[in-house]
C-alpha cells in the first residue's frame, strides 16, 4: 500500500452506464474514490454497510439519501450512513470524490 499516489488518467472501472469509478487511495480504515459521471447517468438506488461521505468537484447531481433528495452543486458535501438507501441522477457531466469507512473491499484494486 502506497502512502501517496500521483494523479493519472488510467484505472477507471465502469460502475454503471455513464459512471466510472477509480479508487484513489486507501488505508486500514478509509478508502477514497473518484467518480466521473456523464450527463444523463442514473446511479440506481442501493445501500451498503459502509458509511460514505462525498464532495462534488464539478457538475450537478440530484442525490437521494433515504427519502430526501438534494440538489448538489460544486463545493457541496454529503453523508450517507451505512445501510441507508441512496442513488443519484446526473443532469450534467460531473466529478465527485467519496470516502468510505470501513474500507469497501469491493473497491480495492
């Protein structure tokens, strides 16, 4: 495991139609991932045991957490508690960073 990773344009995995994910770095307790989200993409409602925090770098999202929907703009952040259903609609090309705790094993490279 590296303690520092330099930016590069490779290593993205298609998570869903129009949604690409890359694990940037991880440790014993957290994992950070970057998401490239294409205009019109839909992240289906889902849940997982890991807590998730996020930050929108660019673009726009409509994020549903539990029963609440939020208009997310650059600079906005969010929290999805573990096991809470959530999903998103992407009205324009967007970039998001998300941190998961504990580490999502399915996101490990």
